C-alpha cells in the first residue's frame, strides 16, 4: 500500500459518503467498487465531519450554549453527508419494526416513504446525539469537543465496514452488492486506523479511559446490531450499513457523555 493509493481510496470514500466535492481525477478508470476504498472510511469520516467539528468549536468558543452548538453541528453534518446514514436508519427501522417476515421487511426497506418506526428512529437518533454531544461540550470545552466529534465520526465509519464485512448480503441486488464488499485487509485497516484516531484525538483531549469507553461502546453497538440483523434478515443491506453508523455514533457519544 502506498500513500498515493490511500489518498485515492480516501477521496473515493469521501465521494461516496458525502456531498463534498472531490476532483474528477480520483475517479479516472474507477469501476465503482468500494472493496478497497472501504479501508479509508475512517479517514473519510474525519474529512466529512470536519466542517461540523470546526463549527462546533467556533460556536462554543464564542459562547454559544452547548445544546445549540450541538444542534448546529449535527445539522451541518447531515447536510455534508446528504443524510445518507439517517436515511439508512429510518428505512431499517421501518422494515425491522413493522414486520417479523424477512421478505416483507426487505420490501419495506426499499420503499422510499418513511413510516412511524423510521420517524421515531430519526427523532431518537438526533435527540440522543444532540444531548450527548452537548454534555460532552459542557464538560471538555471547544477544541476537545471538536476532537471527540471527529473521532466518533471515524469510529462510526469503521463500524459500517465491520458490519458490511461480517454479514453476507441479504439480497442478490442492491447498492451494497453493486459496490462490492470490504475484504479482510480493508476491514482490518479501517478498524485499526479508527482505533488509532480515537486514541489520539479522544485520548489526548479527554483521556485514555474516555477513548477506550467510546471504542468499546461503538464496538458493542455494532456487534449487537449485526447479530440482530443476521437473525432477522440473514445478512446486511445498504440500509443496515447506514443504520450501523448511526447506532455506533450514538453509543460512542453516550459513552463519552457518561465518562467525561
């Protein structure tokens, strides 16, 4: 692996995970596969979360209340990602919550309309993430809060790769199938890089115990949800991959709020 290859993979991952502009040269001859580019998801998470992190630190530094600053930061994050992961969470909640039948659940998840389970999941996701981030901001200050938000973004993108890797596709078609799946080397690289990022950012600004807590919470949420999805659907979909990002992000932020 060269630095040039990792840069290309990161650019492609940013292009997939966000609406941020990426130079066209990074996609010359690209077949659309994320098998290798998935290794760069945590690095892409740092880039995707950077605008929200900068806004969070700036608004806190100028005296804005942590709750308001957190709402603004998550709003920017949603705009940067195009609410990609929130869409996956709502679709997964609708399918998994509305029926016990596997085929019916998969059909519901393909419906673009949002149902009551999806709406409730989004409300809970934004409510929990906002309140947890606000508690973190109040405890550790502007720069440390920005570092925590960036680290959690990296952890939650690695969680997506892990979920995608350990579960087979639930369908024979769909986005997750068309994009290819992470291979073992990509999954390992994404996991290790996310752990290093979290250790450096959270460990340096909040403490090693907090860093370990955030990593453990994200891992537990990912493992628990993956096991549940396996039992209900037999495998992953693009929606469950997006839902994994949201659930692991919620878990990591809640752990930080508890431990800081």
